[in-house]
C-alpha cells in the first residue's frame, strides 16, 4: 500500500497540485484536503502517514505571511498535530507552509518549546524574489529527509517574506543541534545576494525540528522533480534534483 499523504489546503495556497505531483512521483498517495474539512471532522490528520503544507499565500498573508494559517494549526488542530509529530510521522512545510510551521511554534522547537522561536520576514532586497537557487544539504543533519542527499538541489524560490531570522541564543541552538537542513549556496568571496535571495541569517534555507521528522524550507523542491522543469534542462546536471527529498519523506512515512 502506498502511504497516504495529506496535502493541507488553506484559502490562498496555490502549490497544492505541484506538491501532489511530487508526492505521487515519489511513490505516495496524495490527497488535497481543505482545512475546513479537517475542522468539520470529514478527515483526520492521524489517518495519514505524512503531512505537507504547500506554498502560496494563505488567507492573503493578512497579519504577515503564514500567520493566520499558523493560528489555525495551533488552535484548531494543535492536539492532532502534536500526536502526529509524536508518532514520528513526516511533516513538510514549503514556503508559506514553512512560514506557518515556524509561526505556529512547530519549528525549530528547540528545548522542547512549542512557542514561536524564530520568524521569516521581509526579504532584504525589499521586493518579491522569483529566481532559481542552489541548496546545499547539511551533511551533519541526522534527519531522514536528508538521507543520501549527496549533491545540491536546484529549485526556484518565489516569496516576499523569506528571510529567516532568530535570536542569537536560538540560532546557536539550531546550529549546535544540526537543525539546519540546507543552506543557500553562496560562492566564496561573493556578495550573498542573489544566491541567498532573501538575506536569511547564515544562509539558512530550511530547518528541521530536533527529532528530524519536521522539515520546513522556503524554496520549492516540488518544482524540480523532473529535468524538464528546469529552464536549462539541456544541461546534464539539471536532473530533477528535488525529487529525492520527497522520496525520503514518502519512504519514511511508509515505515511509521
């Protein structure tokens, strides 16, 4: 049986079908479900083996990117989510989904805290950034999400509030705990921008929780799972490098 993967839809998310295609290509069985159906009891998060919060502009990003979605996650689905995470099941937040996980306190969750410890705020460039970036997986990460990711990931970003920032103490805990999942690849001796498109501290593009089953990242790996998605697809290195990430999540979801 293919593991069932819940792709949560909130009003304004727009990468649901991209994520579903990536999950299907990775061997999972995706279902896109509006969070109102979860609220009304028509579906239950615990009936699934993996959860994806896709990108977009949930609730028009009123009060800040991902903020209202974070409120819904925390106050409507907090108990289900806590149980889901405690079972070790995979959770993936991409772009707006990452913003929601951070603002709901599910990431980075250092020290066992369930309060918001970091944020994703306006890009240093002062504008919406839509460009391809290169991500280096953290070789010291113990998360299954990064298993056998031996090469960089090429994928696009599309956000106006993607700059990861955290208090110095929290950032130190993130680094010491190897919770950075991947960083924007910035060539040595060059200006970080535009390789780091938003100005994230320490070039952080994505993080995990200490247990490693929750991953959040601003770039969109679901938009490079086959070579033809890359604008320079004629080059041999553009091989759908985001696909492995989804394969890791689906594989682990089938085991828990």
